[in-house]
């Protein structure tokens, strides 16, 4: 189901799945320069779309939380043990 209610718009899971496919194609190293650029461009668009969908979801959650009793929200602290 799409976040905006537009059935033609892919949801976050679909965007993420396609982005993973794009990354696999780029990492495969079997594309020409032109194909690599085209696929990379698609990946950038997918990443932006995914970020937009996450932002919308975050705003919806904040709205629901604030309307459920005036609870305030705060940003999550950075993950100090990110495995790097």
C-alpha cells in the first residue's frame, strides 16, 4: 500500500526492493558505462523516493503521538555501536 494513497505510487518496501536490485546490478560490474549511469540515476531517484516516504511516515507518527495525549517527541540518539 502506498503512503500517499495513490495506488500507482510504489510503497517503501517496493522502493527498497528495487533499490537493492539496482545496487546488485551496479556491484555486478557487467554493465556498460551508459547502462551503469542509467541504473545509477535510477538508484538515486529511488533513494530520494525512499527518503521522502520515510519522512512522511515520521510526520504521520509524530502527528498520531501528539494527538494521543500531547506526548512530545525527540530525535533518537545516534547509534554509537553501528558495527563500523
